[in-house]
């Protein structure tokens, strides 16, 4: 596995960004970016890592995995949802609609409680 700092540096350079420009885009100092890239920041803040991923246009899971915050098993939903791999596209769509409904209901219940 590539060290987190080296990974960020490679993606930053490929994007044509300086440490300062990346720092400004992420809302952190260029010295913080330098510390992460040089490995001096042993446990970079996960929120900063997610901001870096967003600015450099790659999935936050990739950077969180490289930093050790998550494992492959954490991002492999098939390990947690037994039988999902055997569902058809239509059935997966139904599952997604149910998830969306559940999330919507939770938000609605939260708003109702706040209004009470």
C-alpha cells in the first residue's frame, strides 16, 4: 500500500496543484498539507483527508483506506447485506427506494420532534 502522504502528493501533482493551492481549497494551511505528504502528521484528521479527496476528485474511501481509518471489509457492503449479490437490478432498485424512504422518514420524524 502506498503511504498516504505519497498518494496525496502524486494526486496533487497530477492535478497540477501546489500544496498552498490544495490547502486553500481544503481550508487548511499549506504546512498541514506538507506535514501529511511528508509523513510528519502520523494520523491526519479524517475530515481533512475527505476534503483533500474531494478537491483532488477521488473517492474518500480510497484515502481513508490508505490512512487506515477503514478496511476493505468496511467498504464492501456485500459482507453486511447477505444475498445482495444475487439480486436483479430491479430488486436492487427496490432496496434503494426502501432505504431512501427510511432515511426520509427519519428526517421527517426528527423535524416533527424539533417542532414539538
